[in-house]
C-alpha cells in the first residue's frame, strides 16, 4: 500500500497567521514528507474561502518540486470546471518537467456555488464542462496539433510545444462520486481518487473489470483521511480538535456544493470539546484517526482489505501548532506506516 499526504494551505480565522508563514509551512511539510518516506503530496484547491484556502496549486507544487527529489506531486483535486483546459495542460506539463516526471493530475467535476459565481461559470454545466476539458487536456498531452469544437470549448489549430515527460501523458485521476461520473471515468480509463467519499466508489472497479481492464492498469486512491498522532489520545485531540472541527464544517458552512458526498458531515456535529467523544463517521462519513499510534492503527484498520493503491492521511489542520503536525507525521511514519504498507494490494501502475 502506498501512503501519500493530502494537504492544503489554510488559516484558522480565530488564530490569525501571516500567509507567508502558512505557505512556508507547506514547503516544510513537503520536504519532511519526502524525508520520512511518504509517497506523494496531494494539494487541494478552493477559492474565496474565509480561511484563505490556497487557490492556486501549480505554483506551489512547482516550487516544492524544486525542493524535493523523489516524492510525487499531485493536484487533489483541481476544480476543473473553473479552469481553461489548455492552461491546465501547459501548467501540468511544466510541473512534470520541473519535477522530472513526478506529476499527477487529479480533477474534480464540480465546484461550490460561490466559486462558480466568482468565475462566471454555470454550476449546472460542471459535469459536461469537466469531461470535455479532460478530452482537450488529453489532446494537449498526446497530439502535436489539434482543433477542438465542443459544447463548452472551441480551439482552432492549437500547437502544443510543451509536453510532459511522462508518456503518453501525466496520469489523470477523477474524483468521481456519482454513478454517471464513475461510469464516464471508467470508460475513459482514468484513475480514481476520493474513494471512500461515496458509498458507491467500489462500482468503479466493477466497471473496469466489465471493460476488460486488468487491475494493475489503473490506480485507486482514498480521499483525505483525517489523522493526528500523539503520545496519548487526549493530547492528540487537544492539539487537533479545533482544526479538525473547522475542516469538517467547511462545506456545510459555505452552502450548497455539488461535489460534497452524501456521506458527509452530519447536520448536528458535536461542538469543539465534545467531538472527541462522538467522532464516528464525522469526516467525509469516516472516523478521524486521532490518538496514539495504536489508536490510529486500530481506526485505520477499517481500510486494511479495501481495493485501493494508496491511502492519503491529512495531518495539517487549520490553526494547528506546526510542531505538533511534524511530530504527528514522524510518529505515523515510524509506528503506523510500516504496518499499513503491508495492507491491501500491491500498488498499481504510475
């Protein structure tokens, strides 16, 4: 089992922090993750958020690429309806070159209503717009020249001069949560990300088998799994509860979001101070793995036999003391990661 890290740059509004410090922590986290043996850094994206959630992934990942040698670097997820697909293809190819072929492109087919309005995009077009954009991106990766006339995009005589190092292109992952998106992603042969964030994620593998594709021809990656490790359970919750609570309340607090799974946060989530006692099924429909290494391993053992190639814990929650974050990453790498690497299946292709 591969083990990545899904992260973000965010500030807890009740604990103001200079953005320059928050971004510095991201780079420090990425460098430490490589040193500790994690396989990938996945960076998310949101816009206009009160916690300053990082809106731009490629500059951050490119800067981290220049500071690292081995760890893979992926978007998780790129909110594709908000982006020009040619710009995405060029930025992703540039990242792949800078990183010497370590880039992954994980996309989401929807964005929050406030984000769609801000970018002047009709949210009801998100699904069709995203899959048409992916068709354009694949042309950018694989063809020297192309013309595209579609429902949402029209490009005439495009010549792509910057190609990714990975052939035939950068691996594409889709955060397919609904049946229509799962079917479309499977038919196109994309990898799957955000597994566990929808109760029907297992249908993706069934669809691939029906299409005659061997299991090692595609990868499945879990959605972010909230994790914090400390010497005792109480200490772990003391250090992380406020940040985990804020993270779990982000989507309900901001209103409708077509990409939020039906297994999401309950409407009456316990307040800070009580969440630790009632944390079952509160993070994307999953239980936060918070406590000692043994506690974390026990909670995460739920995923032991799942048909996934990579688990992606999230360690850095808004407002957390960064020294606590780094200690948690080290404890996980030393005492939890070796056991998890034995789980599940051998990793599929890159």
